C-alpha cells in the first residue's frame, strides 16, 4: 500500500490500540518486490510481524514458500472461511453493489487474506484523447493509431508484473508473447511506476497508459486531465487485484500482530480505504453497497494462483521483448 495512504491509517491503529507500529515501505520503483525479497532474506530470523501488500501474486508465492503463518481470527469475511480462493474460474461476476459474488479472496490455509480491491485500467489524457476514442481493452491498445503514445510501468515490479502474468494465464503463453511484441511494435515506453505513467499522461508526455484505478483517482484529485477505462482482456473482464494482509511466520510480536491483522481486515479499514484518495473497492458487502461507484465491473475470471505461477515467466518475457 502506498505510504501516503497507509501512514494515517497506521497512525489511527496506534492511537486505537496503544501498539506502536514500525512500518517499512517499498519505493515506487520496486513496489512489493523489494519487501518480498526482504522477507525471504530474513526468513531465518524474521524482523517483521505483518505483511500488508497492495497486490496478491507475490503474497501467494511467499505463502507457498512457507514464510507466512495462518491467521483465523477476527475480521475474516464469512465467505473467506474454509474455502479455496485460488480458483475463480467458475464464479459469477462481482455483485452489482460489491465483490461478494466472486470467490473468496483468501489462502485456503489462512496464510493470507484479501480486501480492498483495485482494478487495472487504461488512463488517457482528456485534452488529447476524446472519450469516444479512448481504448477500452488490451486489444484496442495494439492498434497502430496508438504507436508511440503509450507508457506503462516496468513489469518487473508491482501490479504491472501481475497484470502481464494474468495475460499468460488468460490468453496462454504464446498469445501473451504476441501481445508483448505488439506493444513493442507500438513503441511502448517503460517507466518506473504506475503513478509515473499517470503523471506522464497528465502532462502530455504520452496519451494513454496502463495503470491501476487508485493512480487515476489520485490524478483526478490533483485536477489533472485524466480519465480511465477498465483494462478489459478480450471482452472477458478486468483484472481485479486485492490488498493482502498476512502474518509473517516466526515474527517476534505475534500477539500484537494478530491485533493489527484484525484491524486490517475490518470493515472500518475498508471504509477508510474507499474514502481515501485511492478509493479501493470494498469486499465487505455492507461497505460495498454504500459505495457502488467504486465497484469493479465485469471482473476477469482468473485463477490467482495460476497467475502467480506465471509471474517469473511473464516478467522474463517482458524484459526480453520490451526492454
């Protein structure tokens, strides 16, 4: 989670609980990957107690490596108890007023729990791209008219890596590589992060970008000339990406860590996030009903575990083709 969003939330938890939190944040350029690598490096003697990530794919990989511990306490959604959240292929779309229609966003063994979704989006400059002409899908962006007009964050880090891995899971590796080559032919430019991509579009250095919904909302808060369409994959939907919270296995403060986990998975936390500049879409049904304007329409039916499986291959392919 971005530091500017997380800091006041953590401060509120400290005041409420009396527990002091020493937070370590990733940089924009190394989103998620830096902290995941740090958890691996500290596995023999963990320094951290709780991992709060803005995405799910690296969290899944950490859980598979045995670095996360089960949590079955307060705050877990009823739909997340005792269900295998790895396979969403047979599930309905998100409920009209929220996300409770999708498969549970949780590890089947309780080693991570999801909340507060973002969606992948195509941002566009409203002064340079008419709304009627703005691309609405990944396939649209491959059209020759967008050559030299697209920027995206490096797939080596953050949610962009998970997005590209979802192409491998959804389309298959061969088609995913064709898409990457199509982006290369359109002279896509790689930048340090999603927020940088949005800023470049807003300042006229590019016309469109791949990004996350929270970065678009932040740009609109700043009064930038930017709007978005959800990044649809061949008419099958948009990738919805949950935040995840997890206990670090062997963390030095397990009792306090469970209190923080309960806070992160609470309705109150999701309300804070949907009302923040990031406008994360809530998973708690009651909160979701109150904020239908931030629901993610037509979510992609994708197996998050399978996307996590493809992550190394997708990142390597993106490096070889795009860089």
